[in-house]
C-alpha cells in the first residue's frame, strides 16, 4: 500500500515539474538549467554561456535581435 502511495506521489511531483516548466515556457522564461544539462551532456568541451548571456540570447531569439540563432539544436 505504501509503495502505491509513494508511486502516486512521485507521479504527482513529476506532473508538477512538467506543469511548472510548461508555464515558464508559455510566459517566455528561459530554462537555464536545461541548457546547462544539455551543454554538459553533448558539448562538454565547449564554453557555456553565463545565466545573463543565456537570458539575453533567449530574449533576442524570442523578440528579434541581431538575427543570429544561438545554440546547436
């Protein structure tokens, strides 16, 4: 019984994380932690943007900037 409750709790927590991430993306808040995890996993030998650089790049990409697209994917 307790394992069922624990599984339900983990599922609810995961759903909450997905909902939070979706809400942040809908209002345009960038996911720096996701960027860092991606860079560490796929490009560990390349430099990583600071949070400020990442935020500025995402704002320019969303609202128009210098016309360049950052990132690899």
